[in-house]
């Protein structure tokens, strides 16, 4: 069990959600909630699926180097998908009364790009392409229906199939598992959506974001 605790501990240490989150009134609050909650859902869903499917063999699998490599690939790809869904929902909720969809696009893109760039660059067990994640997200937001993205599961289209795709489980098992696995992550998102709506103070956040974005987007300009 020590291998599992060490493996999960490294990830949890960066993305803890076990402390109560404060109200979301500042731009940095938005980024903190996005990064931590996306990690929590990805981690909970992936490891929960692996443990359920493998049963008593689950602890021993962490002694297999190839399996651990597969988990690392899965967790970082799933995390990117969770970030993508949550960033779109969070931005859509902030801007749901705005007619200019570019404001939601800008907010989602800024924080997705920043969280991915900062958290993936510090990860020793990530060997993928951060720029590819950023490029894919920037393409996605051009096709988002921002009105529906702020309601229910409207924004959460990427993470459920990503869990099935990347989990290091035999494809024959995945065919039988898929309905339950998809429902599990969809259900897990519900609590995060409710908490975000409860914590978000839209008026104060927008006032802070107005000032914050001036500084953020002026970097590198003369």
C-alpha cells in the first residue's frame, strides 16, 4: 500500500480540495478552484475506476513500472479534459448574462492556459505536450454554445469519454464498464457545480477581473 500512498500523495499534495474553499471574489480564486477541483474529479474518477475493476489486485499493480507509466499518461490527459470542461462551465456561469460571448472565451482561455502551463510544467511525471492541450482548448472554445454551457452538463462533454479512453484497462472490459463509468464522473461533477455557484460572487469577481485582465494582458506590451 505504500506505493499507492506515495503515488497518490504526490498528486494530492498539489491539488488538495480537503480544505474549505473561500468565496470566489477574485481572479486568483477562479484559478484556484479550477485547478484543484478539476484535479479532484480526475483523480477520484480514475483511481476509483481502477480500484473497482482490479479488485484485490489493485495494490500490487503499483509495483509494475509499465502500469504506473500508463496511469501517469491517463491522469494528466484526464486532468486536461477536466480542466477544459470546468473552465468552460465556470466562465459561462460568470458571463451568462452577457451577450458578448468573447468575454467568456477570454476568461476561460486565460485560466485554462495558465493552469495547464503552471501545473504541468512542475510535474516530473508528465512527458506530454502542454502546447497541444492549449491548442486543443483554444479550438474548442470557438465552437462552444455558451448559453447551454452554464446549465447542467452542457459544458461537461470531454471528461467523461476521456476517462474511458485513457484509463489503463483492457478494451474488452471498457465496453461493459462504459455506461457506469460515464455516469460516475457525471455524477461527481454535480457537487462541484453546486459549490461553485454557491461560492461565486459574480459582481465582485467581474470587478476584480476587469482590473486583473488589464495587467495580465499588458504583459509584454509596450
